[in-house]
C-alpha cells in the first residue's frame, strides 16, 4: 500500500496531456504539444533561472550597477571616507570652541566655581604664649 501511495503523485506528474492551438475561424489545428506536468515544471523553472541569471549578469557585468541606490565606484567611496573624516574633525573643533566660549562667558559673568588653583596647605598654628 505504501508503494501505491508514493507512486500516485509521481504518476500524476508523468501523465501525458495534449495542448492544441486551433484557428478560431476554421477550427484548424495550428500547433499541437504533448506535455506532462513534470515537463511544464521543468520548463518554467528553467525559464525562471535563466531570467534571474540574465538579470544578475546584466547588473554585475555592465555599468547599470552604478544606477542602483547605495552602489558607487571606488572614487566616490574614498571621497566619502575623506568627507567623513573631515566632518568628524570639524565636529570635534566645534565642541572645543563651544566649551571655550562657555568658559569665557562664565568668567565674564562671574559664575566661576569657587575653586583654588593650588592645593590647600595646612600650616601649623603658631603658639602664642606670654613668656
């Protein structure tokens, strides 16, 4: 019984069918094809693989790849890296200037924190005695 169940789908794939193209006016057969489901699946799969392969080859091997968003040539990539480094350094310079200007504003407005420049020195108190 298991052999019969496994062979049923295989037989359906191998059954032969006839596809007839007829002229509508004269009912004359123009073309006749003998097909099976398996041959149709194989044919459609082959066409799909060929179309995908052709599309990929067209994009990879021709200059069309430069029209794909996010894809660029080597010079644009090196220019992009150079621009990134410049913007990073400019951003760092702006941060330093902002800190400098904020410190100057604090000094001019008198909002400086009470902090001594030197460390406090603990001096012993002199003994005042009446000798």
